[in-house]
């Protein structure tokens, strides 16, 4: 694959999915930092970071789904 194409697709993915990617990276980073400061082994830190990122992703998806339900349908339905 052409490098410019790969970078372009990656940037498009990040721009579209930023509301999900930012909490994932933030949770993983904070978990990793906290684990290393606590003196944990790298595998323990990795496990905690993956779990924190998964939890952050689930929370973001639930919040987005609830917000979409609260806004109601996007079409003007007259009964």
C-alpha cells in the first residue's frame, strides 16, 4: 500500500472516530502511568491499560446512544 494512501486513510479514520479514540488513549495512558508509578510489572500495566481503554470505550458508546435517544428521531413525523 502506498504510504500517502495509508496516512490519508489513517487521518480520515482518526478525524471521524476522535470522540471514541481520545477517551481510549486517555484511559490507557493514565492507567499505564499510574501502574508504572505504583511499581507494577509491564504486563500488569498493559492489562490494566487494556481494561481501562475498553471500559472508556463502552462508556462513550453508552453515553452517545443515550444522547441520541434523548434527541429523538431526526425526521419530522406527524401522527
